[in-house]
C-alpha cells in the first residue's frame, strides 16, 4: 500500500521567487481592506519592493516577503542595505513556520545582492517574531525620507540582521536616504 499524503498542516511548504506581486495576491493572503499591514495611521509613503518571494499551498499564495536595495547612512557613513517588507502570512496558516520560510528565502537571495545587512520596519507586536528569526532592534531614532523633501522619524520599530557572518552593524544615527520600503 502506498504511503498516504501528509495532511495540509503537516506538509512542509517551500518558498519560491515570484515573477511579480500584485494587490490581488496581497488580498489573497490577507484579505481585502484599506490597511492590511496596520500602518496607515502613520501616514507614510512606501516604496514598492523589487524582488518577491512567496509560499504557495497548492495554487493559493499564503505568504510573501519582498526586497529592495536602499541607500542609508549610519553614523554619517553612506552605505546600502536590503530592505525587507511586505511580509504577510495568511491568518489561517499562521503558526506553521511560513514567516521563517518566506523571509529565509528572501534573505538567501539578499545575500547575493552585495549589501552586508538587511533592514525592516515592523509594528511592536511583531518584534518578538523577528527576534526569533535572528533580527535585532536598532535603538534610537531612525530617520526616513518622505515626499516633499521631508525627513521624519520612523514611528515603527526598526530591525536589522546581518547578511554575512562577518558583518557587524555600525554605531551611530541611522538615516534611510529614501522612502521606506
């Protein structure tokens, strides 16, 4: 008798690079709504991601993470980071490690892009999740650009993770020299 297929919650799902990521696909993961990430209250303008990774369960997209190369200055020294954003896991499949899977795939790709660190912004309730994935909080203000040449303090928590074993985050004030991702 052939072995039975694992039930959906027990089956390991892999992340893949997506050729595109649309609003309809975001809605497939998080449902409709004006503020799927819960950050509209801050009134920030965000950049779209350039590279997209997802997890599908059959034909359904259930998780996403996006990447974008960004200019930054830390302690007055200009460099680049890979911004991670748009991380989403469908509510009905949370707790299965899909955030780890999709963010891990995105970071594997980010390691090939050159910058030494990845950076993300998140709401305070998500800090623990990202810490379990190896990210650490950047203490102090982080400045980001907004339309009209405005520079504002990021109201969300800023987190960083090294992309290479020998990478260490420099000290000093942090300024993202672009819109956030």
